[in-house]
């Protein structure tokens, strides 16, 4: 087995970006190894090597993966041109370097992942991985059974044909929806196209990791077993097991 770490993986561990994005940086000649430009994707980094991107030294960072219960009324960005509250105003400064994986719109709430691991972000977001996301959705009126079947078969919206992987009625106006490919505002678009208005949208699961008892505005550093659940490679567990010390309430 070759020694060292492949260059794109090393750069991803430095929070430069996903492996694909790092490949583009390498091919563009923006990476130096031990003082020399390096455009070879197969280059492997050994202990003691010096790596720069755009003239700036980079080094692996400690990977941090956080589960955050996004409350309603906050946007997923560091700054907002309209002056709206952002999720980063709820997080301590030590977590501001983390980027959010995907989004929940301002009126949606629930489980959101933040990390500095670009490779993990790519795995969670890439369509080929089909990572499931589960939502509890409340509408302004009762659902017709035929419409529930239509959500599974596919709804033609302004963004194309969108469908749910699974759907379950919980009450007259409340349903459980599972997606494995997410378009922007997919659930709201599907419901609006069918004549419904979403009054509440709560994401309760990503992969096999559940929101559980994490309160709105609180966050928790994920343990290795929870990261495995997040990637959908472990049995689901609805109750989180993190010790109280890892749970923080945003101030």
C-alpha cells in the first residue's frame, strides 16, 4: 500500500474543500508541495511535507462535526444582506468556521449538520449517495389520499418532477415525508403545486441520525458512532446518547 496521504485527501483534511474541489485547485496549479508547484493528482503527502494553497500554508485541522437544532426564523448563512438573523448568531465563535451541510429555509426547523470536513459534506450531499432525510410536515388543510399517492409518484413543479421516497399520514393535516434526493425547497414546492400551504416543516433525521431530544438552538458534537449513523451505515437510534457535557445551549 502506498505511503502517505493522497494530496486531495490531505487538502480536504485542511478544510480547503471537498476532494473534488481540491482536485480542481491542484490541476489549476494553485498548490505547492515543499516549495514547488504541484499539479499531479497522484501526489502523496508524507510526514514533514509543507503544503501551500495560493501561497498560504495549510495543515490538517481537527475534524469537528456538530448536530444543531435550527429554530424557525433563522437563515443558513454567515451574513444576510436583508439583515435577517442567521444560525451563526446562535452558535459560539468557536464554531463559526464550520460550514452548514445543505440548508433549511428560514421558516423550516430541525436537524442541521455543521462541519469543517469537506469530504463528509460531499458524501452527505452528493446525489449518488442517496442519503435519506426525514421530515414532519403540517399543512393548512387535510390531505386527500390521492394527493399522498401523487407525492410518491411524482409532482410536476417549476423545478421539474419531484417525488418523495416515502410518505405516511400521521393525522388529517400532518404527514411524515422521506426524501433521498433533495431539490431546493422541494417539500414546499410539491405541496404548493398540489394546493397546500406548509405551516410547519421539521427535519427529524439525516441518514440514520435522529434529532431526538436536542432542543431548538442547542448543538452537540457528534461521537464516532453518531457520525456512522449520519452516513446511514448504522441502525437508526431515535434517542441520542451524548453526555450532557457535549450538549450546549447557544447564547
